DNA sequence: TCTGATTTTGAATGTCAAGTCAAATTTCAA
DNA sequence: TTGAAATTTGACTTGACATTCAAAATCAGA
C-alpha cells in the first residue's frame, strides 16, 4: 500500500485507497471487512514476501558475511521500493504544514548538520575513516531514533547502558 | 508530549492531551490555536533543547571520537526518555488490534529472528566479533527501516548503490 | 438470449473528534 | 472588598471520514 506509506495510516482515507485501486469506496468494502483488515492483509502479505526472500538468502551457499550482506541489501530494496512498510513511519509533512513544517525541517537540518560536523572533524583529524557523511548520518540517526519503537523500560539494561552500547556499536562504522 | 509518542499523532485526541495536562479541552484551546500548533510548539521546544545540548557537546574540549560518542549518548537518552520525539513513529499496536496485531508482531519477530540467526552464525564461525545480538539487530533494522523517511528517488545514488553502501557500513559493526 | 450470481456504485448513515463559545470561576491589584 | 482581567468549563456545532446498503451494472453458464 504505497498510499499509506505516503500519507500515513490515519491520514489515508478509504477513498484514497479505493482511488489507488481504481475502485470506489463501496467496492473496497466488498473485499475487505474494514480499514484495519485491509491494511492488515496487505501488510501481512508484504511481510510474508520479505520473509520468504530472507529465507532464500539464508539457504544460499555463502559465507556468513556475504549472506548477512545480501539479506541487508534485499531488505533495503524492499524498504525503499515500499514493498515492505516494515515500519509505518510518520513523516513531518504528515503532521505539520506551511510555516511550521518549514521550521521543523529547518531545526532537524540544523541538528543533522551538527552531527555532520562532528563526523567531518573526526575524518579531518584522522580519527575516523573516510565515509559518505550523508549516508552514515542517516544510519546513525535512524538507528537511534528508532529506539522509540522498541525501547521498553522492562529491559535489563538501564537507559545509560543502552545508550552507551549503541553509541559504541555505531562508532565502529567510523573507526 | 509523551501521550503522542504513546498513541501516535492522529490517534491522540485533544481530550487525551488535556487530560495529561490536567486540563479540559477548552482550556487547551485557550493556549493553543489548534492541534497542529500545539504539537508544533512542543516538538519545536524539544528539538531546540536537544539542539542546545548538542551545541554544548560540540563546544567541549574532547577528542573527535569522544565528542561524537557523547553526542550520541545524549541523543539516545533524549529519544528514550521521550524528550525528543525526533521522529514521530507509529507502532504496530496503534494500527492493528487483537488477532491481527499478534500476527503482525509474530511475523516481525520471525523476520528478526532470521536476522539474528545470520549474526549468530557469523559470530560462531569467527567472521564476526562478539556483539549483543539483540541490540545490533535493532540498530541494523532500525537504520534500514528508517530509509522510508529520508529516501528520495531524486538522490544521485541508485537504490542498489544505496542499499550496498548501507549494508557495508552496517557490516562494519560486526567485523 | 435469459437468468442467477457476482461486483460495483454512490448516496445515506453514524460516529468521533476538532474546534467554538457564552457563562462560570478564579485571580489579583487597588 | 471589589471588579476587571485571566482562565476554565462543558455543552454544542461541525466536518470528515468509516461503514452500510439498496439498487444498478456486469458477467458467465445454460
């Protein structure tokens, strides 16, 4: 459901979906009980397909490294082509408008630029290896921000421990 | 706004927010023009605070490595304590219910387990260093899934190139 | 072609949450 | 103590969807 990836679950109306399917709203209800079921079915299908692809990679005759690498590449392709909305994100433009949206994007960019500067400095003084800053930045912020999704206070690690170990792992990309 | 982090932007009603603030809806409207503005103001505040913290880290007398590391730890802490919903995520339980939710979580776990197996294998045959699988898994999937947010077909890299370089960077965590 | 079954349609209905507002309450300075 | 300004209240309005449904259209086999 690429529409949903675009606009987000709640902001996508059944009419949007119907339009995308070249149907009318009523017609969609002939096939799906309700909106939740529709999203469920398609999400499930995508997950299952990804799962199958992953299983195939697992079964290939490759070194561990090559295998994990391939799994990652396949996964990335699925994410980007929207075949798996593994995670149903909300983009700022689904929440903010006009002036406000600009300001939020601006602040995020500022923040991101600071992070870039940190990476840049490290590369210049030779502490870090040369990398594509933009991508590494996305990786680092992405990995960290995603913690909102999975963090649970029930885990055995304290926030501080968690933060430290994640920082250390991510640092390895640059060392 | 921790409520929003819990339930997601659209699913959080003004009454939820008001309740959290120990106010009534009408009261909230005395201070904020509308829902979008309310979320904007608080989001902006959080971003600005994070920005300031980051600037402070920038200004400290530390090696590049220590500086970036500290920036990451602070960021993680902000993300986890919900002080910065840098990214407004949607968790599966905000979309699916009951049976469906279980099935989606199950499929995601299966997928995640496969990835774990790949990491495990590599650690066992000595290709990878020893890591905390769970965390590294979150980092890897998190970094990748986040691409939905920032990927734009306008970029100079093809999907394949992008997927490959991200895979390579992430692999560094394990080598 | 006819006919029953499948599918589509779009108008009608119901619900829920955003946003409004006049009246009630609280605050506080003189 | 008093009254004007600030704040809070909760009932009310409104609009935007999700969902329903009876009627119309399409299809497929006899």
